[in-house]
C-alpha cells in the first residue's frame, strides 16, 4: 500500500492514501533538486481527479539520504 503524509507549519496532517490502486512513479533530477512524483488512478480517472503527491527536495540532501541507506543495507548484509 502506497501513501504520503505531510505535516504543515500549523501542525495539520495531510495524507494521500493510494490504497491498492496501481501507481505511477516518476523521478526527475536537476543539479539543484530531485522531484519524486507519485500518481494513482491513471487508468480510471481523468487527470484532474487523480490522487498524487509530489516531493521536491534539494539534491544534496537526497544524495546524503540515499548514501546512508546504502550503508545501512551493506551493514545488514555483513551481519
């Protein structure tokens, strides 16, 4: 099950629950940012009614996080 949850500056929680729907994922990267786009209901709803989430983050933070994830995975394999 795929979902996205964010909490805004007022502390309100916003959730996109994709449930069991098939999803489409796109990743776009520039020198400065990485954007991850997740969309559900591609085959069953018009574009204006599809559930989606977009995450845009600085590329250096994305690189650091993926590097740390790779290190954790390598440590688990060694254990």
